[in-house]
C-alpha cells in the first residue's frame, strides 16, 4: 500500500468579508490523501479553489478549519520555508537582476549552503531540466526556458513535494506538450510527489496518476484518469472532463444496477445505476460518452458494427436519424436524433475505409450502446 505523503482533513478556507462583500469560502470541507511519489492534479475551472488549496499545503495560507498533514505531521503554523515542499508559480517569479545560475543558487545560499556546493548543486539541477545558458538573465530566455529555471530552482532543494501552480499556463501549445513530457519523465525519475494545479482537463488526464476534480471549493471526485473519465459521479465531473451526452428522462424501472429510462412517450433506453436507492418515477439524467455509441445503417447487421457491441450482453438498441455529420480528420462527429426529441453526439474514428461509408444527414440508423457505458447520474 502506497504511503500517504499529504493529507487534508476537512479543510476549509474562508477569506473575510471586504468592502461590504460577503466572505468567500474558497475551499469547502476538502478531505483527500496524496501518496508519496504520486503525480496528483487539482483540476477545476477558474475560481474553484485549486490555488488556495495549493497555497495552504505550501504554507502561504492557513486553513480556517481542518488540518493538513505532511508525512504524518500536522503543519499548522509551520512557515513555508520549514515545510518539505517547494512551489513553482505560474509566473515563474524569477529574480530579474540575477543570472540563471544565481537564481537557482539563491535558495541554497539563503539556507547557508557553501558557495561551491551551492554552485555544483545548481548546475546539476539545471542539467536535470536540460538548460545550459547559465549566465543569461531571465529576460534573455524564452518562456519555456524561464519555466525550466523556475523548476530547477525548486528541484535544487531536493523537496519531498513539489507544488506546481499552472506551471505551463504561459507557454504555447507545442512547448506545453514538450514540457508536459519532460515534467512526467522528471517526476518518475526523481520520485518526488508532484501536486499540480491545472484547469486543463487533457493535461490532467495525460500527465497525472490521480486527479481531484474541484468545483466551488469542493473536491467532487478523486480518482485515476480512467475512473474520472469512465465513471464520473456527477454531472459536473462528466461535463468538465471530455464531451458527454446528457439524456433527460424518467426512471421507470430498476433491477439491481440495471435501469430503464423513458425518454419520450414511445422510447425507453437502458443504463447503469450507481446508486441503487434512486427512486423510480423521478427525473434522471443519463450520461454517455460520444465514442461509446455505435451506429449501423438501418437494416444492417450488428456483426458489421465496429467494436464489441455484438457480443455485449446488455445493450440498448434504438432507431435514430442523422441530423448532422462533421468530418474532423481523425474522427467524424455526428448529431443523431433518437426517439422523438433527444439528440446525441456520436464520434467515430476514421480508420480504413470508414470515411467512404460516412452517414449522411437524414439517413436512418440503428443506435447501440453497452448499458455499462451509460450511467444514471445521481447529482
Ligand atoms: P484560477 O484557476 O482562476 O487561479 P483557482 O481555482 O485557483 O482559480 P482560487 O485562486 O483558489 O481559485 O480562488 C478561489 C476563490 O477564492 C475565488 O472566488 C477567489 O476570488 C477567492 N480568493 C482567492 N484568494 C483570495 C484572497 N486572498 N482574498 C479574497 N478572496 C480570495
């Protein structure tokens, strides 16, 4: 079992009221555990409380209530420089008048490390981030290079935990992708715990071992990228991570986790119920990802359908009509009407001759999905 490196227990942060405004509850009763050596993301939209959570772990803010433990020790009142963590800020916060080398050596010298040793450790850290322009000033560096200096400055102190606040936010897409890869390899080489704040769901899904999805100060769901993507517990999480269809209907019957949902007067679909206590007769929302839906031409054979849908024991089959088809290179994205009033997005990968058999608007199709891929949301 992995060791817990950082633990938040019912942590709340309220900023006091200012100028007649109401107090802000930036973080609301968050409890989570981050394991040693883990690459952990705090993910959510602007203002959801990610940065405040990170700043409390770093020691720049104290919780209003609740407790933070780092390596089993409560850190209340411990100043940032006495915590075994280091922070990389979005704006890098480099000293403009110092060279790259001086920027990286600075923290060590402040800690009383001898100049010679500070220098050799700084060179080593800069080597780790593959930067050799040691005598340049920050303004003579590109955004990506400045980012590397900020990383080296944090790594040089050998922290047990590195806190990163949208560290790639200022970089263009190509550089961002390259730095993502470098951060991932650096993290696995060094075995340092990374806590990574981002609002970019793709970044969190590709880079991190586990993700806490935050909204309005709360950690709504914590899990691996595939858990968060495949089994979102709430509408917010399903919507924030990737594209999702939300189908409204009335829950008309259940059998264990199997649920039947009426979407209009004539049509019933099936889905999986996470909360078996959901009451029958109420309005529910079914979430299903566009790539989990399969189409075949009306009158066609299921044996020709892509994927494993033919062998799937529990599946929904419903007739539909193509409303819109949009070829987007690797995929084709369809809007398909099922039943009388429901539209769903379906995505098909374009491989082989698939492009030739693209469905056209107006065409009748059969729409299938495995019921395990359609989930009745409880929130
Ligand atoms: P972003 O991605 O935009 O940085 P975030 O998820 O990191 O957002 P926080 O910076 O943690 O969000 O802010 C959460 C909430 O707390 C926001 O409503 C913000 O305005 C408020 N807040 C943050 N810091 C303070 C402060 N020092 N005083 C008052 N309110 C604050």
